[in-house]
C-alpha cells in the first residue's frame, strides 16, 4: 500500500512508473550494458572464435588427413601395380629361363643321341670291316681250295692265290652292287 500513500494522497497509476525508478533503472541498465560490453561480450567472442577456430582447424585437419590418405592410397595402388608388373616380369623371365633350359636339355639330348648313333655306326662299320676281312680270308681259302680241286693243280703260290681271291671278291662285290 505504499503506492496509495504517494504525493497528494492520490493513488498512483501502476502502469506509469515513477520517474526516479526510471532513472535508477536506466543507470543500472547502462552499467549492466557497460559491464557486458567490456568484460562478458569480448570473453564470449573469444570463446566463440576459439570454437570456430577449433571447428575450422578440425575440418582442415580432416581435409589434410583425407588428402594424405588419398595420397597414400595412390602410392599403395602404384606400388601394387608395380609389384604386379614385377611379378609378371619375373614369371615371364622364369618361363623364358625354363624354355632356355628346355632347349639346352633338348640340344644336349640331341647331341648325346647323335654321339651314340655315330658311335653305333662307327662300331658297326668297324665290325663290318672286321667281318669282311675275316670273310675274305675264309672265302679266299675256300675259293683257292675249290679252284685247286677244279683246276687240278695247286694254287699254293701266295701272290697268285691273293690275286685270284681279290678278283673273285671284286666280281662278287660288283654283282652284289647291281
């Protein structure tokens, strides 16, 4: 009821404030605004700026990490492609080496086969020559004995006998060659 005891006993209108309250409220508002602008708003701005910097820095770090990850991925892919190329080259080299070894082995086998065949031919030719020599001697002896019996005279003379045997064998060879 303090309001009723205002000046002149008239009741005071509660909608219209007292001018002293307006002045005190205005001064308090100005002081409050000054304190807020001087101390609170700069501090809040610093906090907001720090938060913005942290967020932007986090985004930049994330972008840098993503770029680095992409770069590492590309390096990995390049190394993988290089490894595949190297593996293919090694396989091709191994195949070429295997083919070269195969060709060497085949060439050595052919050489060995040719050597064995030639040795067989040489042995066969030597055996043939030995058999021909033995047969000449035997055929010559049989031919001289037979000719001696047919002619009735002895063909004991060595030079004559040898010439007769050689003529006989040459005649046989020329007949066999036809």
